[in-house]
C-alpha cells in the first residue's frame, strides 16, 4: 500500500516524502528530473534510512506510468510534478500547458484505469491572482474569486477545474487541492532544500545566494507600500510545515466514509504576513551579518498584501503552520552553507541514467579518480594517470557472482573469519551465517558487501570531496543482534583516498550490544602485469596471528622471519593470507582519533601505494584463491585493516569489537598512490 | 500556400472547407474521424471539384502532424478538431481535456516549430456560461465575464487562455477566437450537413429526426419563460454564414501589418434571438406538416435568453449573418431527405482505412456486389454468388502497369482510336496524345482511366444504391479543348449494374466545343475457365465497321457473315475486335432518354450476362492481346458501348461526339447477370 508522489525529487516534493516516510507511509516516486536532481531522493533515503522506489518517468508517458501502477499497490497520489517558474511560463506557455495540464490529464487517466481515485494536488495561491482587487479579501479565503495573471497560474487553475469536473463526473474521486502561499526554508538536517537553477525568482533563495557570494545584492522592489516598513507583505511558510499539510490532507481523505468522494480546496499558509524587510532581517540574523541590498522601483503586478486565510485548513485538516520565519531562515542558512551549489558538487558525477542500486559515483581530479557503488558501498575503481589500480567488474551485476572474492566491498558486520560463526557478548551467544566451511566469513550470507547503501551525500570540503554512505543493518540479519547504523565515508582528495567507518546501535535498537569489525576488501595492482609477483612490499610489523588449517586464529601471535617483512622484499612466489599486528593491546573502540600508521608499502615499476590505518591489525592477502570473471590467481593483493581476526570469539580480544548502545565504533584507512 | 483545417470532416469544418475552396484557398485537412466521416470530405471534393489532401491524424500525434506541416506550405490554421458534446463532457471530462486541450497544445507546438503563427480557433458561446447572471449582458458582448458551467466549456476557455498566453509570450502570433452561438442548417447542395451520432443534443437535428421518423416527438423544455411564446430564446446561425465568418477572420489576420500579431475574440451570431417555437414552426413549414412535440418541465441550467451581440464581428470583420432561420430549416430538410441517415447508406462500404485515391467502394446485396475505385472511376470487381465476373488487379497500384489493358476503366474523352490523334470542330483541328502507334487510343496519355474521380456521393434510391463520381477534365489535357465536367453514376440494384455517363462543358470553360465518347472497359468472364473459348455469344446486329491494318475505320460499314453473330455461336477460336452498329443514323447527343437495347448476350456453364445500352454502337473485343499480371490472352471479353469509332475524324459521324457549351452528353449501359 504505497503513496505515489509525482515530482518527489523537487523542493516541496522531497520534503513531503521525508514526512511521509517518517510517518510510516511507503512511498513511490515518479519524476522526470527536468528541474530536479535524483540526489535529493538519495539524500531522503539517507535521511529516513528507507529505500524509496524511483521511476524516471514523465507523466505524459502513460505507458511507463501505467507500469508503475501495475507494479505497486498505489492507494493515493500526491501530485507535485509541474513546471513552476512564473517568469518562464510567460515565455514558454505551451510547455507549461503541455507539462502541467497534459501531465495531469495523463496521470488522472492512469489513476482511473487502476481505480486509484485519491489525489492531493499541489496548487498555488497564484490562482487567486490579485486578491486585492476585491473588497475584504485579505487575508485570502478559499472563496475568493480566481483570476491567475500568468500561464503558470492558468495551468494550476485549469487543473483545479479538471479535478472538479472529474469529481462531478464520478463522486468516488477524492481530490484535495492545496493552495500554497510562499514556501521557504529547508529541512533542518541540511540534507535537502531548494536548489533553484539559474537566477532564483524568490526572495529567500536569492538572499541565500547573496550570502554565499553567488549574487551581488538583493533588489527590494519598492519600499513605499502601506506596510510597517514600506515593503510588500506575503505569507511565508516553512517547507516542513507545508509538507506536513499534505499528510493532513491525505489523512482527511482517508478518513472519509468508504463511498464518499470529495473535491475541496485548502489554503496552506501561516495566516501571518511578513514584509520583505522582515524576512531580510531574519535571514541576515541567521547569517550573522547584514547582507547587501538596494531599494529599486516597484515591480509591475506586485500588490501590498497577499496573506492567506488559513482557518479552513486549521479547522478541517487539524493542521497549522508551526515554524517561524526565523526558523526557516536558520534552516535555509544551514542548507546553504552545507550545499552552497545545491546538489551540484565539483568533481563529482554519477553514471548517466542510473538510479538506486545501479549508481556508480565518481570523484575525479586531474590524474586521480575514485568510483564507488551504492551496492555494498563498493570501491569499484581507482584510476591513477588513467591506469586502473584495483580489480573490478565492468558490470555491477557481476558483483553478485559466487566467484567474486569480495572485490572492493565494504565488509561487515564482522570482517574475516568467525569460528563456527559464534561469538558471545555478556555471556549471551550469537550465531552468524556459516558460509565458509564450518565458519562464518565476512559477515555471513548477506554481509554488508551485498547490501544497498543509502546516499551518498556528496560534499566538498577543504581536503577534497566526501561521499557519505549509510546502511541500517537490522537486528537479526546474519544472526547479529541490534539495529546497527553504519556510515562509510569516502574522502577523495587530489592525491589520496581515505575511507572512514562509523557504526552505532540506533536508539530504537532492541539489543543493547553487538559486534563490529569493518574494512574494505579491494585488490590492488600497481601495473598491468598478469600477477603481482614483481611487486615489492614492506610491512610495518612482522608480528602476525597464528591460524589453524581452517584459517582460524589459535590465539597466539608469532613473528614472520623469512623474509623480514619490515624490509622491502619482492613477492616472487611467496604467499600471504595472514593478519599482521599493528598494536598488540588496542583500547579504543573508535580508532579514528588515533594517528594513521603506514602499515604497508607496495611498489612496482616506479608506481607506489602506501596504506595507512588507525586499526590495530590488517590482513595481508596475495590473492592466491582469486579465480573469477576477468581475473586469475594473484591478480591483486588485498590489505584489510580491521580488528583482530575472530576477536569476538576470544575473551581477551572481544572488547575490540563489542559495541554497546551509546558507544561509537570508528576506524579510518588511507590509500596514497605515488 | 495552404490553410490547414483541423476537424475538417466535421459539421462546421466541412462547410468552412467548402467556402475556403470556393474562395480560392488551398486546403489541407487533418481529422481523426472519431466523430465524423471521410464521406463529408469526399462530398466536399465532389462539390468544389478540387482535390483536398486529407490526413487521418490525431492532433496529439505531433510526429504525424509535423509531417503534414513538412509536406505543405501551411500559412494558417483553422482549428475545429474537438470533442463537443456538453452532456458527454460531464461524464468523461478527462477525455475532453485530453482531446481538446492536449490536442491544441500539440497543434500549437507543431505550428510554432514550423513558424506558422496564424490560427482561427473554434470557440463557443459556452465560455460565457449563464450571461444572465450579470446586469445588461444580453445580448452578450465579448467583454461579458466568462464562466463555463461544464467540462466542454472549460476546455474551450482553457484553449482561449492558452492562445492569449501564447500571444503574450510572442507578439507574432495571430489568434482569432470565434465564439459560436447556435449553428444550424446545412449546405444548400444537400451534399453535406450535420450527422449527429446517437441521440441529437440540439433542437434542429432532433426535429429533423422526428421529421424522418427516427424519433417520436420533440420535447420542449418549458413554455413559461418570459418570451413572446414562453420558450427560451437563442441565437441560431446558418452554418454557411458561420463558415464564412472564418474566412472573414482569416482575411482580417492576413491584413495585419507583417510584424503585428493579435489575440482577439469575436462572437459569431446573428444578434437576433429566436424561440424554440419560432424554430419549430419554421422547420415544420419546411417539412410541410406540423411535427409532434410535447411541452415538458424546464431543464436545469436553461435560462431565458442567450443572444449574441454581434457588432464586433460586423464592424471589425465586415461579416454579417445573412441567412434566415427559415432558409436554414429548408436547407436542413433538403439535407435530411437526401441523407436520412447522414453519411451512412445501407449496403455501401469503403475499404477500411483508405482515403482519397486509395478507396474502393463496394455496394453489396445478398448475392451480387459491385466495387468501384476513385482511380479512373474504375469498376474493379463484380461478384455474383461469390464468383468474380471481371478481370481485375488486387492492388490498385497495378492499374498503372503499362500492360494493363484498361481493366474496368472509365474511358474518355474519346473511347477507342482516333486516327493520328486528330479531330476537328468547326474547322478547328485538335491533336490528342499519340499513344498507340501513329494514333491516339482511349483518350491519350492521361485519359480518364488514370484520373482521380471525386466522390462518390452514395445514395439509396428505390432501384438500389447509386455511387456518383465526378471528374473535371481541364482544357488542354490530352489536347482536348474546354473544361469538361463528367459524372459517372454506378447504379447497383440487387440484380444488375447500370453505368450512366453525363458530360458537359462548364460555364467557365474557355472553349465552346469539345468531343466526347465515354465507355467502360471491363473484361468479363462467366466462369473460372482459363479463357472464354467455351462462351456462347449472340449479338444484336451483324453490321460492323470496316477497319484498316492500324484498326482505323475506313468509313465503310459491312455485315459479319461467318458465323451469323445474331444467332448464338460458341466463340471457339474466333477473334473479335470490331465495332458493331446498333443504330446507323444516331441523332441524340444525350442518349439516356433512348430505350436500352440488349446488344450482346453471353452464356457459359449456365451463367449468363446480358449487356444493354442506349449507345449507337459497341466495340466487341475477345481480349486476344491481354497479357498482364494474373491474366493471359482471352481471359475475358470486353463490350464497350460508345459512339462510332473515330467519329471525330469523319464529317458524317462527328455530330455524335461534338459537345457544345450548354449541351449535355449522355449515355447509359446496363449489365444483367443471371
């Protein structure tokens, strides 16, 4: 039972999807992305930790739309999808009618053919036109005569008429028409917000761009109106309040008697007007300085006051705007500073036309690029001077091959082997999936490597670009206790890659403790030689863990003597699949605060890779067992910094991996190519 | 330079196409025929004697529409295409918005992409809604506030808004919005008129169906209004006046300064109101008897008076409705009696999906059917008891094969041979195309057999179904003088076929005389035997024309002696390609008034064909030279009743074929199978 949200990638749409998801609704999004970015949806998933099915469908493509209705049990539609720039609409009116009216008619026909007759429609106060032309119509009630003054408004009114005619033709239809006043602000998380393309038309997005230096100054169109400060009065509503209005309308429709339909309009506004200067001061205060502005002449068509009468929504829907203009300004500034260019991030790109699990994210600097997939938050490529440095598959589907030796994958909850899959916490024993002989390997059957990681949130910082992925591993998956929220950050700078792990039990987790050891399982090769035999290695330590014939630690540490691995040696025919020790007595659960230690240096033909970590040990594996599509044995070597192998099975090591509610697990690795 | 008419097959569209054609415009029609018939277009062609390119295109199919604009130089569009039933629109509003608004947006986008920015739009007085809700708005001026009360009206108003927004976005657009009041009547020719499917919604079409017995009686909704007879007042306008309003609007747009655009609305009404009873009496008078009616209660939404203020159109467009309600009633009754079931005629059908020259028209009775193509008004099939009786091609294109021996074709202007292609009238000599050795055969290179005949007008009469085709052979074609208008009627009864010819010079013809001899060139076979050798023949006369070795008459008549062809004889190896004489001294130019003479009887295996004619002679040809796709020598025999062969070249026979302005050439043949 899902709610279809059209235009769910847009400003108001994405905020509404967040509220729907947080209130237990399943959501399906269709959006043609002409004026929005899939990034907003990936960020919503990141925020709500739920997968949100998305279809890149234009509503006018009724065949494609119909397939979405075939695939999901849709019980209602919230319809945002539309072109929405008033100024643009006066220049290309046909496109507005075609998209907005044509798209809606197509949507309604598909709804009808699937017997879905509940719709919440995103209308606009623009349908009133200049309400000041009548007596006593400020604040504007829903009964105010309509008279849009631009093509955009005409399309909204036409759609209202269509919905009304449709209800008149069949009283089973339920249409809630929501007339928005002036939406402002952003989600307090700073993850989603308005991302206007080109020059913003609205006051606050413009001011925000002035604040970050993208625009010189604000133009105030007239300060000689009859208001307390001479500037015109509008009704600004926080986008989160607006989003909640949609849930209220949807609930209202759902509460009708089964045989009843409805066509009804509701204003969504605060009922309280603010002048341009009121908003200007509130935002300047949020920014912490007075922003430049200039008073210029009045703008044609502007009037003194367009404030909503919001009592109908307040009383009938039980909904009321609660957030202040000041709060909206704070949230907008938070969004703006975190995303000064909206969803666009320099150096960052996604493979064209891919959505959801099919995406591969690439951060590219001049001679260094890193690519990561949502599937397993897998490192799928590193290119140095145009040459690949890790083993990978061209096709993401091949990562599901049984022969895939965990290429590039994020490994969790427990990297490496767990004897008989067993571990105990506070005397309570748990069993993970037995997927390697009698033991559990790399988290069991459905380890992190096979999971869909939400995100990424891509952001540019002083050190480079960070791609932040998140995955919520549910209590019981692979036998592990507790809901574990894991964040994997890929921090790509022009010269190096850093991977950072953070994991903690959620406050809602039923279990109070779990076990965690996370790493990345890339196979490196410095040249295009068939194998790594010519590679010269140097390790930080010769101390390593003794293992039995099942590769399970005995609990003893030994020294590697032939050769002395702390001195450079050429690999030749030597094989490694051992855990070397960096710190014999680790104490930190979150190692990220420790200094990075260079644990391995590899070189060949003038190419060099140095690997650093904050972890107490690392598995060094020369890939002798590799035999998969495109790659044979010793095609690459793996270095897996992590907690001691099988730590959960040994009393003296267990603290390395046990994470209790309120505690934070952390680790960090760095890869430097030269 | 063409005018594109969308919905040109409809009621108002087809009448406008007639006026456009008669006023020298080239017209291209697109229509999806969902609510209309191609028959109206073929009748318009029949009426105006011009080919009108037609495309069965839905406006929403912008790709197909675009191809029409690619193919023709369109200078303006008159846009009728729309669903138009108010009642239906309240039941299926989405279809109305999709068709009317969606179709228009698609049209306008294609126009824009082809830089065609002139449009006359078929709007409706429905956009005013109930104009009596305001003071002083009857008669209704264009400034009256708008407020449609049904989805149909909403779509019209939405399109007006789109056109207005489009003009505002680009002042090169020229949009004339014509708001129709109540169109009534039909073309005075009786060839086209309103053909409402289902129960008519409007007063006069309903009354017409009452008059022909398709409906029991008229319901008059209320006679207690404040009018002279208590029934409501509307503004009824003759459809021909309405059609002319479109030409006036188009001319107005064309007269604007080259750089000027326009958006403007004009009422098209008479400015004079008539009550329901006024119209009832006028139509009863046209019919000649009082039609049954019953006064019932008022209908919801009806108001007293909705009469147009027409002064804007009168003064600005220089257009004024000139025809009375009485005239409209006469014309409607003429249309109704000639076409009691609109364009539908029992027993008549057209090959599915074919338009223009590709059509084949079939009249089918139980065991007898005849099929005729527009191409050459060619008799393409006769079926008796399911067995074919004439040689033909399955594919119309094959009629253009050089080897086609004139299968089934209409032959003209001069059937058979003309020595050296020469003939003289009043001492003036003309030369036709030399297409047979040194002579002209069957009219020359572009004879009637290869021409597109307009029509047919199909009508059911007491004797059967008549298919009437017309062709205007222009002065100079094949060397013949004068514009010759030829009508070919196929009259199919349950047992026989009659073909009737009529030809005359048009009043506008530059030449005062020409020469004509028309026939049909079917090849008959009574059985499915390989050749006609077993067929038994009997001719009306043994008198025949002597010919030289080029098959040109010597001027002498002789008697055929072996065998005696006036007695039954089996053909066996005998060959005929000779002209037998029915009347040695014919005097009539229009022979149709003469009695039909049975000139030949053929029989084989119990099947018999008798051929009758009013013509003075007939060529009898046993098909010895036939060698074409699917047929070899003697596959069939031809009997071609016509004037004496080469009559134009012989002083003593010339009068048989010379047609002077004001004279009518005529002939008639009958084919009876038993």
